[in-house]
C-alpha cells in the first residue's frame, strides 16, 4: 500500500508501518462509503409508495453526504504516504457492505437495510479510529469522529422514518 512510485511519495512524520494500517482501515471505509452511496442512490431511484417524496428526498440527502466524505477519506490515505482505491474492482474486493441487486425492495426494507449498513460503516470508522490512535495519527483520529457522527445520524433518521405510528 505505501507508494512504490517515487512520484507518489508524500512527506509524513508518521511511522510507515503504522500508516499502512491506518490506510488499510481508511480504504476499507472508503470502499464501504462507495458501496453505501450506490445502494442509497439505487433505493432513492427505485423508491415507491405513499411516502415516496419524503423517502426519495431523505435518501438523496444521505447519498450526497456519503459521497461528500469520500474525497476526504482518500486524501487522508494520501497524506499518510499511502495509495488509495483505484477502481470499482478495488472497491468490490474491499467492501463489507453488501450490494443489493434485487428487482424490487419495499420502502420499509430499504430503510431498514440502509440503517444497518450505516451502522456497519460506524463499526468500520471505529476501526479507523483505533488504528489512527495507535499510529498517533491525530488528524485521522479527529476527522473520523465527524464521519462517525454523520453515519450515526443517518442511521437514526432511517430508524425514525421507518417507525410505525
């Protein structure tokens, strides 16, 4: 994972072996963000039912938020002197959030699945946090807190939106 091409070398005072562990955790989180982004957009595009407008808008907002952190995650990997994801294949090899290729998923099932996926992303961010703390990578440790909070909020909104009256 450390850059093998001198043109990609990035100066850092962090220990190389430690940054590799942080970068691996960040890249796994990045793969999960892309998987969750695409699934959220898929459900946004295929939403149906009496709450269509509310759910459609909720999922669009959440997808935008998820996509918004991807660049920050990838840039943290590069700032630690490592390389990041390069392709859809790379994402698929690293993601832990499963795809959903079903022809139809009901709105309640969509919200429940996305809630669980956001909670899986929270777990992945906690792995990043632990690796960053072990590596004394204060910048990654600090920024991952915001990403965790966002994923927890998405899970909460999905839970509340799916509650029966």
